[in-house]
């Protein structure tokens, strides 16, 4: 596993999320909005959304206005409902603070395990990995998980093979690696230093 972490450290020595945000609330909302979309699109939308709304005004927002702003992201009706409900919960139940544990986070609309893990890792430096589409693909290609593994099984397997103190850093690095190198289509295998341990490359090379 050291080979993987060394290579990711070399490619991404200072990994950061690509979602833009100014405070914890904006990060949570950006992660919720990013489902089935891209960080680039989310950043464009949140620039408009957070210029117009903060947590207090979002709680009382007209849902049609929110739908209109976030339309480019897809699932806009659902997402608009989620972020209004989340704003209400953060104010009414959590005293304006983003909860720092998964159970409370996951009681909120639109917050699943992956979103909760990403938020806890980023905002509270907790040892979690949020398995998204990139981590799913990279883990399977590198043989860290099996093709049929669910995201929960992949998450557990990653916890078993990597040191706990690296989880939140590894999460960011694997997402960036999947996004820019080990892409779904045309991964950059020729220049990849993991090809000698990569199951996908081994098969492709036969
Ligand atoms: S060799 Fe290709 S498929 Fe394997 S990890 Fe590297 S980029 Fe991804």
C-alpha cells in the first residue's frame, strides 16, 4: 500500500477539495449539491446561490427560486428541497453548527453516508473516506476492492489496508487521481507508476 500512498503523495502533495466554500455550512450544501454532478458545475451554481442566500434566508427561501438557480446540476427539485430542509435543521436542531458525527448528519435530508464522511473528514478532520464514483473505480482497478463490492464494502476494505491517520488525505487524493489520471475513459496508464500493481492494466495489457 505504501507504493500507492507514495505515488499519490507525489502527484498530490497538498490535496484540497475542489468545491469552493466560505464556511462549514456552504461546504455541506456544496457536497449535497454535488451528487450526480461535477464540482465545476457546483462551483458555478453556488457562486450565484450564496451571493443571494445565507443559511437564514435559505431556510425561508422560495423553492422555485432555488430550483431555478440550481437547475444546471440536475435533480434540482429534490436538491432544492434538501438544502432548504438542511438549513432549517442546522438552525433549529443544531444551533447553527454542522453536526460532527455521522448519525446526526445522516438524519438530514439528502445526507447519505458518503456526504457525511466527506463533511466529517473535511470539516472535522475525522478519519473517514467517502466512496464516490472515482474512489469506487480506482479501488477496483487497483485491486483494493472487487468488481461486485458495494461502496460500503469498499469503504471498509480501504479502512483495513490504509493507516487511519491517512484516511481523510487519501480520500482527497484518490478523488483527484480518479478525476485527472485514472479517468473512467482513457485512463493515463502509460505514465502511471501504479501499472505494475494495477489489475485493470494487467487485463488491458493481455
Ligand atoms: S495503470 Fe491505469 S487504470 Fe491502473 S491505476 Fe494507473 S491510470 Fe488507473
